[in-house]
């Protein structure tokens, strides 16, 4: 067991029907004295798999929002360690990342850590991705959770060099469902001022899907990235296309309403 990390860090994993991912995540957390798994009501084998690990503390809470689910996980599950490592069930901690956490991060009393991602498909790493580094380790008292499943911390933040593995192997249908569930929040953000950003201006114009697809393909390695790079480009194009359709629907409804008022 990794002594310093096990004393000072409690990993927290949110789950919902993650039987295809959860074992890889928990395998990477064998160093932790306690792993809090907060489930939203899985109906597959997630619970059976998770409870096969002796350091897992399995808890359940009906899902209402990412913000409230994380706030409950952080503040209402009896965590007493100095830091929390907040993970999704498709993430994994490598031995190199654990070493950086113990040797560099923990001794210097940072408020939080910004960790990059090694984006993978079925174990095949991309050369890079459009996903920026995220706050994933933090002091519970210092963190604020946003509706977009992001952590914000005021204080000194360390930038990790070693990445978290991100490898979601759930069925395509689940991925599409997740993207659809994000659309209302994405639309609200653009309506509330996000369009001031160039990216969201392009989204409002409906031309972001091909732009994002090309950027994703090149970032992932282009022709040198093989099938994984093409897969990533299609994924980003589809996600942006769904948002573009929703934004175009809103514009058409507004236009139709204006015509009716004349």
C-alpha cells in the first residue's frame, strides 16, 4: 500500500451502470485505504464488481444533478482525509501518477491539482485530445462544484505532468444518451453569455461540428492516429452536431413565434 497517499487521499468514484469500466478504475486504486463509490442506482453488475474490492465503501443516492451528487459525495460520506481524488468510473490512476502525487503534490500543501488526461479507446491512446486538464484532487473544504461536473478551487493549484487514463468502454447507445442529457445545460450556458467566446459564436452559426471534427482528428494524431483518431473525430463531430441541432431548433421556434405575432 502507498503509505502517504493512503493516509491523505480518499478516492471518490461516481457510478451508474459501469460494469464495463469500474474494475479498471478500482484496480488502479488498490493503494487507497478507503474508496468511496457513490452509485446512482445501477441495475447491472456494477455493485457486485465494486463490492469485490476490500477497500470499497459502497453508497447509493438517487441522482438529481452532478453538482448535488458530488457535494453529497464530498461532504456527506464521512471522508476525513486531507484530500479527495474525484474520479469518474472510466478513469484510472497509473503508478507514475501516484508517484508524482506522493513525491511532488502531497509534501507541498497545494489546495488542489490540475490533472491532464490520456484519452483512450479500448486501450488505444490518442496522441492528444480536446479535453483540457481538470481539477481532480482537492481539499474538501476548499472546493466548489459546478453544474457542469467541474471543480473550482481558490488557492494554490499544482499542474500534474502525468495524466489520468480516460477509457470509456460503455456501449455507444449510453454515450449518445449522455450527450443528449448535456444539451440543455450547454444551451443555457451559450444563452447566458457563452456566445461571447469564438467557439460559441461558431456554435450559434451552426458551423462548429465540422470545425471540431477536423480539430479533434488532428489533435488525436491525424493519419498517424489510426482508427482511434478517426473515432475521436466522429465522436466530437456528433456531439457538436447534436448541440447545433438543438440551437437551430431554438432559432426556428423563435422565428416562428415572431412571425405569428405579426
